[in-house]
C-alpha cells in the first residue's frame, strides 16, 4: 500500500469506528481485525501503519467526529506530511476542499471533561489518560518465579506490584512458552495492585462477583497459594467460559465458576449467604481509567449510560454485601476516575448500610482518595482505578 492508500484505509476504518461508537457496536480493535481479514493483500507493515494512523486520530479528538475524513484532516493539521496524501494517487483520499469540516482536538466530550475536573482529575492527569499503555504481566507464583520470568523475557520487574513485569506496548507473548506453561498472565499493574486490597489469603472463602474472564480470580488464587475456595460468577457466559482453561494453565484448582442470570443474581447465591470472608465487586464501569488502551471509549460514554452504570454498581454492592460474613470485607473496584463511580458510590453504600465501615488501605502504589485509594496513569504509571475496602460489623 502507498502512504496515500494507507491514509484512505485509516479514513474508512475511522468511519466504521465512529458509527460503532454512536450505536454501541463492535470495539475498534475488532473492526480493525475484520477490515484486514477481508484485505489479505495488506502486509504487516501496512497494517501497523494504518492502525497507528487510526489510533493517533482517535487519541487526538475528544468529541466523536463527524466522519473519518474530518478526523484524518484534524490529524493532518498537526502532522502536515499526512495532508500530502490527499489528492495524491489512485487509491488515496480526494483532495482537500477549502471549506470541508475538520474535527477539533480535545481530551474528551466537554461534559466528561467537567466530570473529571469535579473528580479532582486536572489537565495533566487527563492528558496522561491518552498516553499509549505498556504491556504489563503478572508472574504466577504457582508456576514460576519473578526472577525466572523477568530474566527470560529480558524485562525489569515493576516493583509495585510485587509480581509485575513491564514490557513494551507492542510485545507479543500469547504464544511464548512461559505463557503457555502458565508462568504469567497479561494484567495491567494497576489491576494487580487493586486486587491486593482484597487481602485474599490461604484458606479463605472468596467470591468474585463480576469475574469476567477471571484475571482477578487468578490473582487472588495465587495470593491464596491455591488453598481455600473462590466462587467466580458473572452474567456474561462468553467471558466466564474462558476462566476454566486459564485456571488449568495457571495451576489453579480452587476456582469454581457460576453463571448468573441478569437481575436474578441474589437468587443464585442463596447458598453463600453471609459466609464469605471477602467479596470482590469489580463492577461494570465507564472505563475512564482505561482510555490508554481503548481511547474510543470516550466517544461511547453518555451521561445516561453513566447513570445506568452507577445504578448497576450500587445494586451489585448490595448483592455482594449480603454474602459477606460478620467481620468480612467487601471490596469495590472500578477502572474509572469519576467520583460518581468511586467516592460517591462508597458514601451512598455506607448511608444504606450503617453497620459497615470503610477500612484504610495500604497499597504499594496509589494515593488516598475519599474513603478509598486511586491510581492514575500520570501519578502511578498504571491504568486508572478507584478501590475501597468495606468491612461488615462483627
């Protein structure tokens, strides 16, 4: 592909991504994969170049643009060499007209910028949310040691978290022998750190209420030295179905999965009632802390969707609270930096449950925020998270 053809391909992909963002369709990575699956003539260099153009344009624009062309014209204003691709070559984009629309750069839609500011996320912190993320892995102590993994991969341990190793963003490890042997899992350092707030230890009974694919379940199983019991539940069959194979590879035997019906979670958990030492609620959230990896998420979020997510989180916290034994803990985690999903969510929970209290956390990174702790890309070099640990009265 010529440089001009690559630019046209990026415009076509951006059109698809913009439409998907407006209609809550497929994620950008999925659309890019589909696009090139139908264009086998594009080589690896072409795919990397087009992908880079697409994500550079997405990161540049806070508001969802009118079109892929308007997005690429905005990128061309800050990278003039791209403007030379317009009107050049058979497969390139048409020449630039004097009066055609050009998207405006920004961090996020204005309502979301205002919400971040109200949550004490300043301009520098907001800008860091759009940096490119590295690839972090968590060494699995059930299968390997930190020194073995870091030495084999020729990468330095992060230090915080204690089993974290960081590699360049474009590292490919899915077929590495150590991965296939269960020696590590891909997991952002921030996700590893906030999981430590569970205090999971050998012999405990733990519920991972929103387990998804099981990343935090596996991390807790390692903290427990694979002794005790973890019940991993979710309403998403496809995501939860990945956990058994991951657990087998990781040498985890204490994790049991249970698929829940949406809206009927409590009915499926009556056998747990007030018996769990720890319940983890890694609730569905806005994902504002993960823009480094999913920058188009800024275009998908609306005030209405945020309100629905806050309601879901509150309901899940109440469900989780009913499973915790007296003296046990409920841990609330969101990969969001909005106080509606973090600090305010905890305040509302404590108002509803006066027999609970927030317990101070001592994590290897992050800073105290309201009744919990917060991690951010700018301050901690991780994805953005809020975590709080709530303890039930004995």
